[in-house]
C-alpha cells in the first residue's frame, strides 16, 4: 500500500574502495537490467538464475553471503534438492567471467570484491548524499541537479527480470527509493519556482500512485502556484473521495492543512522558498563630504565595496574603481560606503573632487599638496615636483590606515600618483571611465536603480502620503527617469517644491520624450548638463557614432548592426563603441552588444537632431533596415529551402550576415527579434515602407513561434497604417496579410478572416502573386476553424494554383497539408492522408525540415482519425522534435495537444494527461484562448479517465467559460461532458 510516501528507505552504504577505478575495470549496474562491463565491453551474465546470484552478491556490500542465505534468496522456503550444487555451478560460471580476484569463496560462501565506483547503486548513494548536504546548506539548485543525476542512473525497472524472492524484495525497496528521490526533486522544483513545469509530471505520478498523498500534496502546491487554485482544491476532493472509497480513511493532517491554506489564498504558500538574503556588511567611513540623508538601495554594491575596504586592514593596499554614466550615483555611493567603512581607517580619510568630467581636470601635483597638508606636512616641507610629492605622500602614509576617496577621476594616469600603495590603506575611485588600465584595481560598473529602489528614493524625497495615493503615477515618473538616481532626485525635488502639483501632473510632463530632458532640471541640477560634460570630451568620430546609434529604437544593438548603421567595417565600429563604453555613455550589455540608458538615448537623439543633417539620419536607419532585411531573408532561405518568398522581397543596398547552418541563423533571429521588429515599426515611412513590410515577411518565424507574437502584431499594425496613408496597395496587402497571420495564430479567427479577405483584395489590385497565394492559403485554414469547409476547400485550391503559378513548391505543399485537414474534417480520411503525404513528399525533397513538421502534424491528425495510433504517434513525435529544434513554441504545444488526443483514443489517459499538461505549460500566453480551451477539454477527459473527476470538472468549466466568451460551437460538447460527470 502506498497511501503516504511510506517509511524512508535507507539504501546501505557500500564499502570504501581500496584502489581507483581504471579504464578497463569491471563495472556493474543494478538500477535497470543487471549487467557487467569490463571497460567498454559488455560481459555475458548468463541465465536469469546466474544474474540472480550476481545480484545477491552485488547488494551484500562486499560481505560474504553464505550458501544458506543464497539458497533462501533464490528459492525461499521451498528450495530444490540440488540447490547447493546449483549455487556452486552458477558461482563457478560467474568466476570465469569476472575473475578469481572479483568473485571469491569465503567461509563456505561467496563475496564480490569491487571498487566503490564500480556499481551504479553506489554512485547513486554518493550523489544522493551530496544532494542532501547541498540542500541542507541552502543550495537548492545544486541539490536539484544532483538528484536529477541520481535519477538519470536508472535504466527502467531495477533488477529487471531477475527471479527470486530476494530480488523481488530488493526491487520493491529500490523502486520506493527512486520514488522518494523523485518526490524530493519535485519538492526542489517547487522551491526554485518550477511549479508550472512540475504539474505535468506530478499528474502522471498521481495517476500511477493514486494513494500516495505526498505526490498529491506536491501537485496541489504546483497547481496553486500556477494560478490554478480550483484545480488544486479539486485534487484534495478527489484524494479524499479515493481514500474513503479504497481505504476508509481521511487524508492525513498535512494534506488537510494544505487545503485550508489554499482556501485562505495563503500568500506564503503562493511563492517559492526565498533564498537566504546576504547579510549587509557593517561598514562605516569617516572624514568625507556628508552622506545624503535619503541614501537608498544599492545594498549589493555597498556590501561588495565595503568588503573590499574591510580587507585592506593588515593587507596590501586595496583599490576599488566605480564607473558609470553621469548621474547614476557614483559619488553618492562612494561617500556612503566610505562613511560605513570609517572604523577600518582610524588614521584618517582623504577626499578630492578630481573634476575629471570637466574641461580642466585637477592636477595630481596640486592634489598631493593638499593631501600632504591634511596629513600634517608643513608647506615648507612639500617638494615641488610630482614624483617627489608622490614619494613623500607614500612615506607619510606608511604605517597608517587611511582611506582615500578620489572622486570624478578623468583617467588612470591622473590617479596613479594619488594611490597610497601601503598595507592597511585603501583607495576608492569614481569615474565615468572604466579604469581597465589601473593595475590591481577592483572594477565596479554601477547601473541604474531597480524599480523598487527608484520608487523608494522618490518616496523619501516627496513623502509617503503624496506617493501612496498615486503609486502608479509614481512608477511612471521613475520609469520616465530611466531609474537614473540624478533624474529621480531632480523630478522628486521639483514635485516636493510644488505642493499644488500631483504626482500625475509630473508624470504627464515627463511623458513627452521631446521635453523630458528639459523637465529634468532643478536649481543647479540638470540631467542634460551631466550628459553634455561627457559628450563634449568625445572625439569627432566617437561623437558621430554616439549620435547615430541613438537613433535606433531597439533596446540594444549588436556590433554587426551598429557597423551597418554607421557604414563602417566591424573592427572600426567596435573601436568606437568600446571607446563610448569606456566613457560610460554607452553600456556593453554582453560581448558584442551595446545599449543606451533611456535618458542618454534621448540626449543622443537630441544631439543627432542638432548636429546631423536629416539625410544622414535617414540614411543611417535605412542601412540598419537593409542589414536586418538581408539577414532575415537569409535566415528564411535556410529555414525554408526552395520557398520563393525571398525572390519577391525588395532589394537591399547593404549585405546581411551569412550563417553556416540553420541553428546559427535561428540564434541570430531570436536574439535580434525585439530590435528587428522595432526597426520595422520605426522605418514605416514612404521611402522605406516596402522594405519594412518585407522585413515582417522575412521574419515570419517570430510571429509563428509565439515567443514574439505580440511584438510582431504591433509591428504589423504600425506598418499597415503607414501603408494605408501612403496609398501603396502592395505594401498594404502584405502588411494586412502579416496582421491576419498574427490574428490567426492568436486564435482570433473572425479578425483574421476579415484581414485576410482585405489582403486578398489588395493583392489582386496590386497583382502581387506572393500576397495572393498567401492570402488564399490563410483564408482556407481560417475557414477550417470556422467550420466553413466548402469555402476552405475553394480557397486552398486557389492557393495551390497560385503557388504553382509562382513555382513555389513549399507554398504548394503548405496548401496541400491544409487541404488535408479540410478533407479530414469532412470525413474523407483516406484522401486526407494522401494529401498530407503529398505535402510531406515535397517538403522532404527540398530538405524543408520546419515545414515538413507541419506536414507531419497534419498527417498525424489524419492517422489518429484512421485508428492507426502507433503511426500517428510516430509522426506527431517527429513533428514535435522539429518544432522544438526550430523554437516554434506554438506548434510544439499543439503537437503535445495532438499527442494527448492520440493517447485518449488509445485508451491511455495517464499519458494523455501528461501530454496535455505539457501543452498547457508550453502554450502559456500564446496561441489564444480557443486553443487553450481545446487543451483543457482533452486534459479533463484524461483526468476523468484516471479517476480525478474533480480536476476534470474544473478543467471543463474553464474550457466552457472560454468557449462561451468566444461563442464557439465546442461549448456544446463540453456541456455534455459536464452533464455526464454529474450523473455518475
């Protein structure tokens, strides 16, 4: 009986090894079939009875098993008359295979002497022990990884096909341990926030072990944290009913308490266990400018820098250099940290503003003179030259513990003479330039505040009462400030000084990007002035790059894209970009990727408006569009060999990237998705409109995958409106078709149908064969979803003719596969199979893996309806693997859904539930509510099939709500299911 998780099974430790495992040493497995290897060679372990002897000896921990114990292990209470002779025969045969040093005779019995690492069970024990230690130490991710490794050692059922009562008992014991490990790993899944992913596996496990309450408990938590509270409560109801019917008992107290917590919507239960927060370092600096009374956040940086300063005591001199954009709070942080570190530097603290961002930086000789005076050196004793002053400075600091804060440094050359260089002292440097050439320095890159920190700073300045009543407006303000501390302080100070203003008034003023920098000034504080100091120090080529790169709308930009925009080779572009990074005007988001702070981008664009001619700005964005279009077209061609779409795209004047294989191409496409779609929206103007539309066509994968569907749709709407204003029917037809495709993939079939109809009309007017064929194909599949099968068949036959006229074989195959689904829906299963196979034949002949998966998807559906479930599973599994490899999340989820349908039809509801749960997880947030309703319906059928009727009812009620909202005909079928369950 497995009502609860049962007593914890202790798997005994094996004896420690006497020598290390070598490449040709013996290895054994018992967590699956019992097998033996010598190096890479699989050894014959003989008959099942001979494997039973090997099993009994392997599991004895190297101890001797007597003949009597082995006879009991083999035959129990009814051994044959020749039992002892049989044992000796098997032992002799095994000794010939394993060697005399391995299988030894002792005291009338036998033992196997092996190294500790030679048995998979021992490895599993060691890994499990490591996992326990990691979990106890709070490293849940490591514990989870280790337990996954343990479970990965199993190869099916332990001691598979080994006969005898001893093997039966050990098999049960090992299976229980495996289940306990699985429970532990699932518990860790929930602790690290993988609750949605755990639901599928837990659903299958509760079906396989319906009385195991620990699994039910984990499933309830996973469902609750996934926002599925009703299903979580239904699990409890199902469990209570099952335990009452099967065992006549109530659920254990822990399960009942969990139900109550879910009913109360317990917030603690709703979130995974928190990682232990790092303890703030108790750091305190000394004789420095006053710290601001409203210092906020930066706890990680305070701890990091404070720790470095604390270790300076009694060690070599520590140097920390803080770099960041103007206004990011470098000085505020440094002064705050220095005050915190005061007790570590009892001999004094020195401070100087080196004015490195200004036109005239402070001279090191002058600074050293003031430092020497502060340290008690008489004016008459201060030498004249820099080297002599630096030498005296270091001598004066010898034996002292002094902190030197060098604020606003120009470069490393300016500060080198000012470094103490003696044990016990430390230097803290701030600069807009990264001190990469300052030997031994600990470099810290200071970024903007987190939204929480930014709101906290704003609240401290403005007041809790004013912000508390307008929290959303306050969040808008700090977001408009780009979470830059200086900008937040200016905005908050303006509001604090104007009692008649509300937070909403300030938010409205900052909403206008063109006026935002002008609004962010108060007294002698101004964001624009801070940026101008850095901009004024740039060389001409650097300043041009700064201006032009700020024109691009994406959140960041790759080196290749930047080189295209600047019309430079990549090496020259990289030199300029890295120089801008060193000045902190541009950030390096990752190797080969660069980005602006939001306010710096506005400043860069203002500089471009002021210093660049309109033609230069337009040319830069046109080159960027060319780069994205040419590269995306190359990706499309690799993904869809033979597709004529690339031949119908607008030509480009600048080349794109070339990829070695489709995986590298897809890596680029999904990495650049946000930037590429932002570019399409930005350049939807008359001169570049057609290329912008074609960029959406070439980047079709971004819309179809689901991962970037909303951004793709937004770009399509923008481009369509621009095309309408320009009166360009070709551009408009393609833009409208892109939008129709987005609606269809989101499950908004009425909108999709209207857009596709309009796209076809415009395409015919423009005599655009590409758009005509695409629109006809889309209208056919939309008609299928609307159950207008006759219309759908007509549209798809029109699409086939159009694709054939264009010589577009992949397009023809797509329409054939879609036509297969029309035939399937109208009961023509045999012809549906034939059409799908025809489409697959075309795809395969062209090496068209991705679209070939769509064909296999259609064929799998047809084979399911024909009753050939094994073949249907094979085709849908092939499609699933290709969709996963191509990052097509929508079709990955739909393939899982179709596999669930196959399992339902095959009478395997537990497997169906697992597939349906995975489909829900993959389709989260994509594919639209209609598709979600379909998955929930199938999941409910699967759950009902494994006795979880409460959860089934929850799923069907949710599906019914979806269908009723959409006025979908599937609602009637779900009502019938709910009626059926209520009558039982």
